[in-house]
C-alpha cells in the first residue's frame, strides 16, 4: 500500500513477509557486489587452493582426522 501526500507517494506499507524477503534480497545483492569487487581487485584463489584451505580448517577442528581415515570428506572429488 502506498501512502501519498499531495498526490505524491510518501511511504509504503508492506506486510512483514514481503519486508523480510526484500531485506534478504538486498543482503544477497550486497554479497554479490562484494564478490564482484573482490574479483575486480584480483583477490581470487584457484579451486584446488580453496579446497586445500577448507581441508586444513576441518583438520584443525577435528572434522578430518588424517589422510588415511575412511571418514574424510575429500573436497576435490566434489
């Protein structure tokens, strides 16, 4: 619903669900813009390096115990 004054729109009244959807959409667009800026600046990594970094992180918190464990999530296979 648009609220007008002197035949000009001055405010918009939305239900909560639409407002939340709009906020989520704006948040995603901001993340996309930030990612595009990082690419323009050359702040990128090769896929293999990203997976290696994730595996190191998982190992450091005990999610991956060692290279011979049958419970390893091998990210390069994805």
